[in-house]
C-alpha cells in the first residue's frame, strides 16, 4: 500500500469508502502535506495551483469537523467568483455522499436573492459563497455564523484583488473566535500577510509549487513593438499551432472584450470572459468552451480563476503578468495530466523589465523567438470539433445525463440500428431548468432532430443550437 494513501488519515470509514468509489486512491502533494494538519485542528495557510487537489483537502477537513445532527451553519467557504463557488460546492457534495443529510448551500451574486432566502430559512450545514453576497445576507440578518467551526478562504489573493476587503472584514468580525481557519491560494502577494496575522492562530504553512512536470509545458517568448503587432502575433500563433482549445490572458476587462471582438471579426471561434458579463453570458461561454464548441477563450486572470477545463492545448499571454507567480499559474493550465502543452508570451519593448523579473523568479534565462511570418495571417483556423445543444429541461424536470445519452443513441425504428454512437457525444451538463450536450459537429443536425422529435423521461422537450 502506498504511503500517501487516504487510509492512513483519521477519516471516518464512510468518507474513506466514498473516496475509493470516486477513484481518489492516493493523495496529491498538497493533500498529503495539509490534511494531517487540518484534521488535527490546526490553522493552515496552503499554496497550490489550480488542479492541485486543494478543494478536496479543505472539504475533507470541514466534513470531518461536521456534526450532521446539529442543523446549524458550521462551515463557511469564501470564493472570489460564482464559477469557483459552484465548482467547490459540487466537489463538497461529491465527497459528502456517504454522510447522510449533509446540506450544502451556495450563496453568490448574479442570481436572484429570493430562492437563496428560502434556502437559508430551511437551514444548512455548509455555506459556499462570494464575499459580497455573504455580506448582504449577514447585514440583513438572514445568515447566522454563531455556530461556525471552520472558515475557509479559497483563492484569497483574488478576493483581495477584486476589492472584497471590506466584505471580508465584516465576515471575519462575525465569525466565532474559537474556530479553525484555512486559507488556500495559488499566489501569496504581500497584502495577504495582514489577513493571516489578524484572523489565524499560529498557522502552519504548506507550499506545493507545481503539480505538473515542467517539461510538459513548451514555453515560447516573442517580442513586438506596438499593440497592433500584438494582435497579429496572436493570430499567427493560433494559425501556426492550431490548438483545439486555448486561453488568451489579458490584464483588463476592456482589453479582454476588445481582443475577443477583433479575433471574432477575423473568423476565430472565440469568446470573452470577464467580470462585466452578465451571469447568463458567463455560464453560456464557459459551457461552450468546456464542450469544445468554442476554440479560444480570452479572459482576465480573475475570471479564469477556478476554471475546470481539461486538456487545454495552449495558453497565450497577450501581455505578461506583472507578478511572476501569476505567470506560472497561467501557463500551468496547459500540459496537465501528462499531455504536452504550449505557452506563448507576447512582450512589448517597454515590458523587458518584466522578463528580467520573470527570469529571476524562474532562475533561468529567457530568449525571444521570431514570430511566424505574415503568411500565417491568411491561414484558416480549424473549426471547433463539437457543437452544443441546449435542451429546455433540467434537474427540476428529473432529466439526467443517461436520459440524454439514451435518447441520442437509441436505435432507429426503421433500421433497428443506432444512428449515433457514444463517441460522437461529448460532455453533458445538467442545470436546474436547462441541459447542455456536446455532439460531434458532423452529426449535430441529426442529434438535434433526435432530441426535438423524440422523448426524454416520456416527455417532449424543445432544443436548439447554443450560440453566444
């Protein structure tokens, strides 16, 4: 038996059995270093990149500290964005499956307040939310933290960047002093230190610099003179590498939208992701990108934090980050799970000081390469391999992924054969009132016809192509 098996921890048998069914056999480095400290009741400051397994680390800690019979809010997890909060809630529910009657409630902005008020009146054990919405519920007396035993700050650096300091101060002031505090983040800028000193008691520090093999990321640096050259550089790199799935990082929301709009005008399958989008637009953009029906996502660092995107072929830094840690975090999104990834950074002449800073941080010399020639500006990019269908039915209508898969692969009454195969169907996502399914673009019309003319759960549902 491996020495980093979950079974060596003081976890309950139901939690251990559920971990085994989920395929969580061995701990990741951040879990191995932080979980023993968390389970012993210590305050922990942990640094780890996206995909390092930190969500499971603090989730197992707060579940171990939970008394299901006490129907009070015992754990609060704060996240910078709704997407990350939804992802964290989903993971906690998965890990809590073997513990009966655990209620997890997500409280985030960008969605109606009414249903949240109703859910709060029914009570919860674990609250996951964004600081602004949590502050709102606390100010209106709808949320009581008197019984809190575990406070978790997930991606604390981004919460400070987004201006949540005053909301965090209020939340901290209303938490019991006798509690466990866990702070997880990908980077640790100086402004985090005062928080750790003021709200934590003798915290233990855990740092896992990387969870991927650095050799699996192929880094390239290119120098340009003007903003116009920067956009042309992106187009050339997309044309040369032809990535099926890539993220372009920009530093501002305005720039993010501008770059996305310009790329779309050149025929690139592309969408923007930033804080000024309405929640519906954000949800649709992320769904289509995860479903491989959009090839390029242009995003700010804050909006992209917590993205759960598999097999990202390339990352392009439209501008270098001023923080070397953020640079490493950005490029760490590609080259995961043993696959080869590409990271391209475009650097203007007045940004050379950032290259020097990055060289010091990486402890290696950086040299510039020559950009692909102008001929690549005329080269067509590969279209996305998948299309996304939106179905007007979801959890509330008891629609499950298996129902959609079954309807699509059902045998034809005339031929007795299935017209669609399982490998032509991609990711299926179920929401309260909607469901989304990715299908091979070549058979998308057939798939749409099968959904609209067939039945799910014995009922007819409307469906359409999903477009931004």
